[in-house]
């Protein structure tokens, strides 16, 4: 990540964990610090419902997308995923402040807020581009649902409690018919989420690939596979099976037998801004509790 975010930051939007009063202190500290630095502050309207805006402008995502130079997301990865999808079309860079539990995408700790924002305003944050997935659920040739996903698209059995069957195609070529609890299609960003718990591969963000990960398959020969990021995956529900389609675990659509879930790389990307101390491998070591660095005599 050699590219630095050097664009002048005149307006910053603050987005807090949904309806969570626990982010109030962080939002207030951050807003006051930005104001003292001469930066205009916008508070996302959902955040303002749980946190006093203290006279700062309260805006919706559309206004934020048009006015903000940067959005600071205070919460966990779920808050970041929602903000990323909502702001993707506006290409507003995101900074994550971790007040969640794991935080693969939220780099700044609560106690480092003031220092971190100073570094951001000084142009010391690095830019990393992450691609999203475009998803369409097609029925009889007509799209019934369209969505974006930064982490993953999951097609699973929903509440029915039994396996489903999916005909899987990649770029129009038949791959196999899968009998399983479902399928996960993940970006590199999402490779450390649900796909990881299903024994999928960890993909470095610079890898131009999409992970296709069977979920509890009936036969162990169905293995995760990484395909080019320009590929299109089609998952057709074999009758009489129905399924539920999840987008980043935050939105869903109930698909019927015969529906085709079509997944490909979106034209939209998300820019994540990282502090100078950020390291992807150090993040993995910390979050996944890998062994400590070797001690030298």
C-alpha cells in the first residue's frame, strides 16, 4: 500500500454502530477534535438517534456521499460493512474505529483516536481498494433482487433444516451440482469472515480472486476453490429446493426453486484508509491469535 491519502480533508462524516449509545463518547471526542482542526463534521442520521449531535449537522447517506471527503465508522465490522455498501456509489473513503469485538476492518483503537485523526489530516494514511460483489436473483429471466456485498454472498437452507441442491456454474461453464447446507461466495475482504469458519482460504486483499466455499457439503470431495475476480458465479436452485440468500449477513432474500443467484465483481470499490502502523499480517496474527514472534537471544 504505497499510495497515501493526500486529498485535503474539509468535511468528515461520522457513522456510529446502529442505535448504540456506547459510541457516544467516541463520536463526541472525534467531532470536537475535528472541529478544533477546522474540519466540518456531519453526523449520520441513524447515529444521531442514539447519540446527541451537539449542534453538528445531521445528514442521510445520500447527503453524506455528496459532501464528505472521508467517513469515520465507529463500531465493528458490521457497522463498516453497512457503511461501505451505502457509500460505495459515492466513493467516500472509510476509516474504521474498533468498538466491536473482532474488527478485521476497523484499525484505530478508541484510545488512539486523536492521534490517528491528526495523522489522517496530515496525509499519512494509506489507501487500500477493496472490491464488492454485485448480486442478482433472477427468476424466469427477470431480476427479482439486486444487492451489493463487501464480504460475502451466502445461499443457505434457511429455516427448512435440510440440505439443498445447487447447480453451480462459473462463467457459464457447469462445475457441479452441490448437495449441502449452502454455498458461500466471498471476496478477499470476506475471506476472514464466514468463509473462514467453513474452511475457506484466506485471501490477501491484493489477490484478485473470489472464494467459492461449499457449506457443510454432503460429500467431502467438494472443496473450496478460488476463481478469478472477473468470473461470474451462477447458483441455480434445483427444484424443489428453495433457499435464503444473504448479503454480508445484513440483508436477505428468499429465493424459490429454479431461481438463479448470479454473482460477479461490482464496478464499485471501497477505499479503506489505514494508519501508518497498519500491517495486514500483523492484523491476522492479532485477530486469529497466531503464535507470537520468535524471541531472539
